[in-house]
C-alpha cells in the first residue's frame, strides 16, 4: 500500500515531433505521399485555405497547402487512406497567371 507522501517514479516516454515537414510543390514531378491524418481549414492572407497532413511510410509527418484542384480531389479521401499528390504542370490563365495542375491518387 502506498502512502500520501510516496512519490511515483516518472514513466519513461518517447516523444516525436508532431509538426512535421512542410512541402511546397515547385517543379513538375514534385510529389508527396502518405496516409491522410488531418485536413485543417486555415486562413492565409485573409483567404480561406486547407492544409493537409500525411504520415509517410517512415512514420514522419508532412504537410502541404491545398489548391482548388487538390481540395476538390481530396474531398473524397478519408483519414487513413494512402494518397499520392503530384504536380503535373501549369496551365496559363487568361489573366496572365498560371494554375498548377495536380494528380491525386489513392492506393487501392
């Protein structure tokens, strides 16, 4: 029986960084893959946006921002599903800018 003055030994714990890395799609062919663990609504410069977090095979975390195309395609992906997102190219817009085109694939 333990008394009120007895102290418990602290449990040994292992800690892992939960912030993970952040991926920016900059070149055609850039890709990221892993199991979806979180979709978060955020605000960037006053605009609504989404941030996705994946758990890679090595158990590390990686996050990336959505886009209109990524958000639309990721809308069907459930937490736990394994996905790969790849920058396929850029399409010019009538306003002189460009829009990035992505492939979003789900493992079967």
